[in-house]
């Protein structure tokens, strides 16, 4: 599919300064400036939690990322709302599920201009706002720039195997963000989306990849699906072993981690209170369901389980929370740290710094794919296809085919190890199916679609009459 090659957009006119609390937030702040901490949101593309040292990966892996835990909270079981970048990030910024905000992996979809975003809420309260993104699917055409005074989507590097697609490596993204910080007005909100370690796994300066003698060789696919072999876009010349590709993924992670450390130093250099939240848009398959070095095909745990670390302004005693959380909780957490109320449209909750009460821990969390759906509730994961399909179906995104997957459950252990799947059974399986079926209820989906399509005045009128929730 075609992608834009690079844009830098500065759109102060898109800020929506009509929130009822905006005047109160700005009152008494000399020169119209808000009070409050600086806030840094970092999202990392294609980052598996279990490759980080603090999530059970190799000791010392991702030291800068894991260092956030020293004065913050690590959430052992965090889940993205989608296995693809655009819908996952739209959910993070709006605290709404993809079926509510309407952004999918298809580039033809964009966030409606009347959606309320994290950046708009902070901008309305007087925060200086900027975003530096490195993945072309986050181009301004997707309307994720809402609320950002600066939205920098300049792509500077073309992929080896898809020369029509441009991205930006971590060093250039960090450089651009640090340059903005030098002139930012306090308090500020900065969002940085790193493309690394998204494939192809080619970190700058890395030695050529090599297969070890006698290693297993995966076939090279003609499509980008990763089903049963190496996706065409991931191909490293002459390399076929999964071990070599995983080693390159780790090298990408090391490179990203060094750049993150540089960004964190710059963000905290002013000595002001700084809140830092880091998470990922989705994971990556390393052989799960016979998919290799790919994402977006399912809602498997390898796809939607992501790292999430939150270091509040001023820091807290290092803590780990095992209760499941969602990336929909990111925006409420940052607004709470800024001392701002939450929009009624938000579907997430502020993250707790300790294990929540049982009732809160049992709240259902959902993830969506155009053919599949998943729910996490009560420490259990359950996923299934939205409808039965006996034969593979074409996937217009990758050029491959999507395979039917069985309904399956998994127990989320407090230690965070990636569990095996089981068939749903008994009362537990029935309860999970009821929760998922309620979420997928056509009436709820139709109401969400109608709300997106209606003008604001018409929607408000219908809500007043009880026709829309």
C-alpha cells in the first residue's frame, strides 16, 4: 500500500480550546501558562515485553527502559487495544477502543476531528504540546495530530526491501525531540514514537547478520505476512535462521534503548517535575501460531501484550502491578498527573501505583482486529475469531492470507511468563464468552458508528433523547 514519504506539520489551529475547565486551569498562571509537571509519553513500535530484562528477558536488556521502574511502576500484564500501529495509537490517545474511534490499519481511515484526545486536553489547559513520530502510518492524514502545536512526521530513511516506504531511525527522532525541548514552554507534553525495533531489523552500525552453521532455515516469503516463513519486507541478505533475526531484533532494541536514555536525560535536564510513561503499540511474532517476525495478523498474546512503565512526577517507590491494564489507561493517567479531569468519552482508568482492589482488577479489557476479538478479565485471557471461517481469507494489508484460529484461553500468572493456550471450558469459558459477546454486540457497534458519522449537534440531541450512549 502507498505511504507518504515525509511531512512536518505545525497546526496550532487544530487545538480545541473549548473545554469548560480550560479557564480555571489557566487562571492565575502568569502569561496564560498552566502550572503542572512536564509529561513525556514514549511509544515504541513492535516492542515485545518479554524481550526486556525487567519482563523476564535477557538480564540487562533495555537498561534505560527498565530504569523507569527504579522510581516508578512496572505493569506486568499490559494490553494494547489492537495489533496494528494506527488503531493502537488512536486508542492510546483517545482512551477509546477501535470500534469506537473508527481508526483501523487501513490508511483510508482517520480519527474524526471531534474526537477528544489527550493532547487536546493538555493543550486546552495551557501545556505546550509536540509529537515526533517515526512510522509513516502515523502521518498527519490520519488526524492523530489533534492537539499538538508541533506534529513532526518527517521520514528520513527508506527501507531496504520497500523503497517506496520511508521511516525515521531513533537517533534522528531523538535529535528532533531534543531540539524542540530546548525552546519548549513549560509545562510541556511531548510524545515520541520510535519506529525501532520494527523490521527490517537493521540498526545503524550493526555488523552484517549471519546464520550460525547448521541452523534451521526458514523459507523466504513473497508476501509480508510472516506465515510459515520470513516476510518479504524483513529479508536480510543471505540470512534465513530465526536465531539470526532474533539477534538483529535485540540489536535494534539496544540501539533504541541508547537513544531513549539520551531523550530521558534531555527531558529531565531542567530539574522540573517530570512524568514519563513508556509503552508499545503492539508486539511481534517469533514463531507463535507459525508466524515469524510479523504482527497485525491476530490477537495472540505475542501481539497485544506490551510493556508499560510509569514514572510519576517526583517518582514513587519501585513497584510492580500484576493486575491487567490497558493502553486505554495511558491518557487518563497523564491527565490525572496534570491535575485535570477526564473527558466522559474516555473508556480507560488512571493506572494504580499498587495492586488494585479485586473488583477493579477484574474489569474486562478488550482488543480488536477486523476478524478477531479478545477479552482479558479476572486474570484470564480469551480470544476467538469474530465469525467462523473454515478457509484462509486474503489479507489486503500483507498480501498473504489470514488463517482461522481456534477459540482459546490462557491464565495470566503474576510472574508474567507467556502462558500456553487452552480450549475454553466450563463456567469460566462461558463467562469470558459473555463478556466478549456483549462487547461485540451489533447494537453497540452500530451506535458507535452512528456517533462517529453524525455532526456534533445532531449527536448531542440524540444523546439527550437517549438514542445514543
